[in-house]
C-alpha cells in the first residue's frame, strides 16, 4: 500500500477538533498557515504556561487513519481532524518511525518527525473513555501513546488529500519516538 494523505485540517483558534479543509499550506519553520499552533516557539497553551520560549516541536500533528479504524471497532466513531490533527494519513506506521524521519507530503512539503503526541484529558471531554483507547500500557507496563506524531516543517508547500507521502529515514542509529 502506498502511503497517502487522506485529509488535512487546521483551525485558527485553540479548539480540540480542527475543521477538514481541501488543502493546507505548510510554512518552513512555523507550521500550518492559519493554524493556532503556528509559530517558532511553542503554541500549545499548557506548554506556553510552563515556558513560552520553548521551541515549537509540535508545528504539525499527524494521525494515521488506521487509528480511526481501530477506534471504530472499539465503539468510538472519530473522523479526520476531530482529534486535532493537521494531517491524516493511511498506509504508513507513523508510531514506528524514528526521531528525525522526514516525510515528504506531496510535491514540496517536508516535515521532520520530532516525537509522539501526548494525549491529555481533553480527549475524554470529546468522547468519554477515548483517552484509554489512545494511551495504554504494554505487557511490560510501559506507556503506549497512539494519538499520532508531531513534527516541524523543514520545507513549505501545499498539502492536499490524495497527496503521496515519501519517507526518508535518518542515518542510524535510530532513536524511537518519545512524547514531545
């Protein structure tokens, strides 16, 4: 299966869900044009409260559409953009990518993967019980986060549903994703 973009979303305000759009524009070093999380420094409210000078390692949020399928089988109907992602994908194991992987989205845009999204209690406000579906523990007791990945924009460009995704792995050794 070829990796593709299945939906794109953005929101000017700090809301949990983001409306689906026909296209988004990624801006190098900033994020998604017109999105509340656009910026060189951190834009997520909880992180701004801690230290507003932190670099914004969460410029773009990507979720694999396969998560929506998994959630549906657990009784949670979730559509693209509803978990706050900017880019919904299909055909790529986002959670298995190492730090520093570059994702070429369409013809021009390049996003470098920085880490895992750390889902918070707001998810249960959206759908009660959903947090337990996207954060759990493995057999060894380690926390498993399935709420997507975060990245920074290295090269800007428009991204649309149907765009192919090319993966460029960093030179080894590979570091597994951690929450950012």
